[in-house]
């Protein structure tokens, strides 16, 4: 497969750019773990955090399956602990985002909103973003009852009725979290069985605040100033119905944040960056880790492990080219 390399429109010349050995894009579990390992290897990594520290994991109220925290740990708290540990060894964080990337030659050029960087090694850990239903009313009512983050918006639905679309781990975790505030949580799932883990399924089935509508999809979200109802369709008999609700939380998977690299790096048919077992991409010196290259596991611990591997391999790459 051949790839064309896009031009780089930055007007900043090389003398005005900041040079770094290792640049890490993204500060979720993969990026933060890469930061720690790169810092301990004295590579003085710079991490561009993007819009928020911690990635999607930071929006999770309680992470119960990360080793070392028998009582669980908040997603935001875990991200802060990662950051402090990496900074202790010399990692540097900047709250900025890449807007242009040129992978055509090394050092790689990365332009942000504020400045431009040149990097000898680049670790892409930009994660993934929630999928949308792409139905009428979704965009118009986002922030007005349509949400993709229960931890962010659950408080606004105290004593109300909300719907959760999806049937995987994320949907079940967020549905359980929403029961802290909502009077009733209805899971709408297009299949006749849930896909989440057994423990989560048991908790959902035993929670009196949670109801489930099976074999059903949402075709439209109605409301003027806020969400008022959903239009539903049963996938088995095609019968349609209206469902009254004060809000809808959508958890139907994720899309890798790879638009910035389109045409410059090898991706699979779904847009995930292709890596080998060493987190190497098809471009020497460019590594990828976490959900930007993982469509299977998508766990905090697997992303962290991939980030560590990417940083270790980046260090080996730099040792090789410096000889």
C-alpha cells in the first residue's frame, strides 16, 4: 500500500521551532505511561495533552479493574497520579493540541495552536472519540439532553428519567453511575443480550432503577429546548414507538482520532493506526499506542502497557540512530 504525504503549511522556520527527542501526542493512559517510561530513560519527553488530561478514562467515575487499587480509583485521579509520576522523572506537559503533522521526514514537524516542534521520535497516543448515532436531533440537542459522558452530565438529571444507548461495558458502567442521580435509567440495546462483562451485567440486572429495552434502535431524538422523547424501532418486527425521556446518553463504541494523519501513515479500514508487536508504525521513528491503534481490548491497563512498550522502543530507536 502506498501513501502520499501531505504538505505542511506552517510558516514557521526550523530556527524558530523547539527541538525535542521524544514528542508524545495525547495524555490518556497510553500517553501518560509512555511519558513515564520515556522520562525514566532520560529522553526528556514532551507531552501535548490535547483538550484534557487522562483521555476518555478521565471521564470514568470509578475504575475498578486497574491493578493496585483494590477499592477502585477515579479516572481523573488516576490520570493525575500518572502525570505526577512522569513529571517526577522529568516529563514536561503542555496543554496544547497538534493541528498539523508532517511525517515525511525526520525530525518530524508538529504544529500546535501555540508553536511548532521538531521531534526525533513521535508517539501517537491520541485515543478515540465516541461514535454518534447520526440521527435527526442528535447534533441539535447535544448539550441539551444528549450526552456522551455520564460523569460529566449525570448531575443535571437528578430525579429524572434518562436513556442509555448501548450494551457494552461503557454503556453498563455509565448506566450504573447514572442511577446515583436519575430516578429511572432505561438501557436501549439493539441486541437481545448485553455485551458487557458478567459482573457489570449482574449489577445492572439487580439494580431496581435500571430497565432494558431489547432489540431496539433509536431513530430520532425529539425536543425543542431539551430532549423530550426518542423515536424507537424494533429491529425484529420493525414496529415503531415513542419513548419519553429527559436525556439520552450514547455509548456505542469509538472512532480513532486519526484524521490528522490520513494519507501519511498506514491505517486499517476503520482508521486505526497499524502497529507491530513493538508499537512501530510503517514510518521509522513513529510509534502508536492505546485506542488509536487498539480496536480490540480498549482497557486502561492495555493502553498503559502499549504506551510503555512504545516508549521503550522509541528509546531503542534513538540509540540506534545516534550510533
